């Protein structure tokens, strides 16, 4: 079976406090996109979990594809195994949630393939141990997010087209959250305080620009494009940035005018992930 594993963007990101466990509390809106990696999974009767293609630059046992399968197998006592292959489209380390989405896809697919009958909530709890964004992709709905990103309230958002640009660099979450330029929005907001384009600040942006100044160049360029909505923004902890358009043709025109040193794609906003079509047990 081959499954689609979608990307996300953060329409804003406010860091509200540092927790005793070292993580940070935040408030954000997660917008899912129709731009996806493709993950193929085949059953193995010998119980082994193998990554058979894709992600070769990542050590096998450190790959979230493999780690999520192994932790699910261990916690649920599954006897089956799996061969896992991935075709990557989502830029790595750009704040688009690709690794977390891949892990969630594996959890959901193997829950069905191995007949584990775990609930969505149980899969979200397992995923949270691997990455803060994984519950979002298990839940599978564009959402208002709080806590470390695991407290989710599904919301329906405008079906805008987004031009997403990558500078081909990566910034780790640790680099951002230990950076002296990280800002915090200490005032707690309510979901009703925000619209798609209101208060779109990302508290990680200044730190990210200090680490990779090219981010600011992309933001300036995107703000100069024609017929866009709102302002250009950075997603997550970076480095990818994006801008919204009401019409796909305007996004495609802006995409064609990008400087050649940057990679990019146009994607449409979606409310529900393709994961919702898989009929996960007890969903």
C-alpha cells in the first residue's frame, strides 16, 4: 500500500513560556497542505522492520519512519514486521513537519496492517514521545495548537494557495530555542482572537534570521509579489517561508518569478489529511 503524508505550515507561532521539562509552550495555527511525501508499506511475516528505500542520508535506526514503527511494535506487542519505502517531496528541516507527518503515517498504516485496533488517542500518545508535531498529523485536521503542539482544536480555514520557498538550509529546533534572540509572547490568546492574517508573528523569526540571513531576503521578495494576501511568513522554526494567494494562477506566476537559487512549490490548503481515508480502527 502507498500512502500520502502531508506537509503543514504554521500561520503564526507564539512561544508563551518555557516548561520545567525543557520544552516550550506555544500557540499556533497548523494549516495542512495538499503537498505530500509518498510512503509505501509491505507486511513482513518475520517481524523485522526495514527501510528499503528513501532517506538514505539518515541513519536507519534514527529515521522517524523506522523509530515510529519500532515503538509501535514494542508498545503494542505486534508480531508482524514491515518494509517501508518513502519518496520525499517535502523539504527536510524546513518547518514543514515532513518527518512528523511521515511518523504519523507509519503509525496509522501499521495500526491497520498489524490489526492492533489502537484508538486515535492512543496513537497520538505514542507519537508525542517521538515528536511534538506528530499528534497533529495523527489527528489529521488543520488545528489551533497549544501546549507543545499536542493540544489541538480542529478548525476550518480558507482554501488559499500557498507559495512555499526553501533556501535549502536547515535549522534545528534546539538551535532556535536556545538562541539569545528567541522572543516570547507571554500574553495567552484565545482562538477567537485570530483570523488567517491577524497577528501573524512568528516568535522564532529573529533567531532564525540571525542563523540564516537569507530567510529575510526571501520574505522581502515574497512581499513584493503581486496579488498576494497578508504578509510573507516563516513556518515553524524555519527555514521555509510562505505567502498566500486567493487564486492558484497568481501563486504560480509568483513561483515562476522566483530567483533560481531557491526551490519552491505551490500547495493548496486542506482541512483534513489524506490519513482520514484509511479507516483507522476505533477512529
